[in-house]
C-alpha cells in the first residue's frame, strides 16, 4: 500500500489526506500519553495496593500505534520512553526506600512498610509486558527482602534460642541410654544377632516367613493358571494346523491323510472347504499369520516356564536365608538362657524395667531432639512485637498470592487454546507456585502461620493443578470440535497455542493423564491427511458424485 500511495500520480491526490490522518493519529497518541501521565499522577496519591490495570490498557493501546515510527520517526519511541522513564523512576524509588529501611529487631514497625513496598512493586507486574525493565526491579526487591529477613531469622536463632541447654541435655541422655542398650545386647547375643538383620523380635521374622509363603503361593497359583491357559491355546493350535494340513493334502490325495488321522485317533470330518477359508473361520487371514501367532504364544509359554522356575528359586533362596537366621538364633538363645537372671539384674541396676521400654525411651528422645532441631524456640518477650508484626502481614500476603494465582488459572479457562500469548498469566502462576513452595520449605515461616492457613498452603498446588486440568481438558474438547467440523486450520492453531502454554507450565503442572490426552490429540492432528484420504477416494473421480467432499471444499473457500 505504501508503494502504491507513493506513485507520483497517486501521491499528489492523496498526500494531503494522508498527512492529515497522520496528524490525527499523533493527536490521539498524545492524548493517550496525557491520560497515562494523569493516571500515574493520580496513582501517586493513592494508599494501599494500587490497581495498574487501567494504565496497562492505555499502554497496550499506545503500543498499537508503534507502526507510526515508520512514517514519523521517533514519535512512538519518544512517547513510550517518557512514560517508561517515569515508571522506572517510581520503581527505583521503591527499591531505594526498601534498602533504607532498618529491618532489624530494633524496628519491627518497618516490616509493615517493607511489605507495602513489595505489594506496590508486585502490583506493577501487569506493566512488565510493555515495560520489561520493571521485572528487574521487582526481582531485585524480592531477593533483597528475602535476604534481609533470612539474616534476621539467623540473628534470632543465634541470639534468642534458649533451647541449646535442653538439646545438649537430651543428647547426653540419649547417649547414656544407647550405651545401656549396647551393653544389654552383649549380654543377650540372640537378640543382638536378630537386630543385625533388622528384626527386633523373633515373632516378626516368623511372621515375615509366613507372609512370604502366602505371597509365593498366590503368585505361583496365578503363574500356573496362565501356563495352563497357554497350554490349552497351544493344543488348539496343534489341532488347527493338523486340520489345515489335512485340507491341504486332500487336494493331492485325501485317502492318505484319512488313514493317518485315523491312526492317531483324530476324527476329521470330510468337508469340501478350502484350507484358507478354514483358517479365516478360525480368525486368521493366512497360514503366515497363523504361524506367527502360534510362534509368539510358544515363546510366551517358554518365558512363563522360566518365570515360574525363577520364582521358585528366589523363594527357596529367601526361605533358606531366613531359616538359617532362625537356626543361629535358636543356638544363641540356648546358650544365653544361662545368664537370663544377669540380664534382668543389669536392666534394673540401670533403672530400666524391660528391653522394650528401653527402646521406646530411645525413640521418644530421638523424636524430641528432631523437633527441637527442626524448630526454633523463640520465647523472649521483646521479640513478640516483632513476631506479631510479621504474622499480621504474612498471612494476608500469602492469601493474596493464592487468590491471584487461582484467578490467573481460572482466567486461562476458555482462552488457553484461543490466545497465542498467555505468558503473563503463566509466568505469574509459575512464580507464585514457587513462592508458596519456598514458604512451605521454610519452617521458620510456617511456625508463624495458623493451622487453617497451613492447610490452604499445603493444598494450594493441588487446587491449581485441578483448575489448570479443567482449562486444558476444555481446550482439548474445543479442538476436537474443530476437527469434527473439518476446521483444520483453527484446530492446528489452537493446538499450537495449547502446546505453547503446556511448555510454559511444564515445571509446575504435572498431570500425567492430561498430558497423555494432549499427546493423543496431537497424534490425531498429525494423522488428518491419512484420515481424509480414507474418508474420500480421490483416485476415482466417479466416486465424487456418491461421496463429495463438500465440507472440505467449504473450508477451502474460507
């Protein structure tokens, strides 16, 4: 069009109108710029979380005029640069304000200010598609905040953790009790021998042997049943091949095979039937297919025999091993009966009533130690104000992340296959899932969250997977509808969009069944040409009147 417009005969007639239109468009762009700047000025005076969606819509509208730079060089770039500079300045101010805040335990009220800064920079992420540099500021602010908060937690751990003495005391008690257990084992060699193999009691080993026998009997019964089924199948094959040979040889001399079959005791009715027809009645197109089938069954039968033998061998080896343990245990038990009273006296001297209670005490102390080492005990009153500030802001922030993620996931339902670029929604979903994973893995943070919120966090990823599964399954059904309506171009484009979204979600969305359905649909799309050729015989023009491809012609006209 530009080449046509600039033809000498045409340009003289259209130049005035063309440049008048360009001036109107520039005026429209300048109005958009003023609207964006006014909106920025209004947002500066808002408190709390700011809604940048109106500004995002203005920027997207302005972006659609980017082509004007080809005619009036620098017009669009100048306008968008001015807005970008203002937004970048605001992001830089937020970053500077955060870095000036003292987030140590001395100023717990600064946590609220820091979270407000983070909420503001997070609310600007909707502008990142038009102003990509804003993402750098958002990432730096989040990384800095996490780094500082971790430093504070480490300081709390080092300064205010009063559990150290308790932990040391528990560790010492555990060492002493385990020493008693070790000394006891030397006085009771039979039990010590059993424990070497992972059994605290002979009854446990006996039960394991019984379970092994039952399991072996069940597996062997199933394997023998499968073997019998294959043997029956092979017998039927033998009868079939004999009858086939009988029919084949009857063309040369039927009497010879009559006598042969009578000799081996198989009565064969003389039927005027072709050998291949007989095979077809049995379900085989020809003798080659029959032979291949019989060979496969024979191989499977041989494999089944080897499997049965292998299972018997494994069972016997395992049983022999267990029986050798029991034999040695019985031998040691007989020799240790002489010192049984000494064993009892030893436990009583150490303040223990039985070996079982001794083991139970060890396990309980290990569990307590694990809990102490897993969680920090923060009980110092001066820190309560600091912790309260964190709790009051942490849970609403997490709730907001969860709500925004679900909104993005729901928003994909109905558009995941229709829109070519879903990067903003997918990026936000992935980033928020990663944030929640980090929270779940930080026991310091989880300790500050109430039980209902913990449950919401733990179920969060499954809920997002369910929402995304619904969106993807709906997309698959829509693509199938296009295929059935012979709208192949739309189906292929939607499939391309869906695969692009699937790749974007690959790190966090893990539904195997849905992925399988996408693969099945992709295979179906790849086989469209062969399916069409099967539906319409294009090689014979006479078939067009009987089965004309009207639907395909209609699509081609579009």
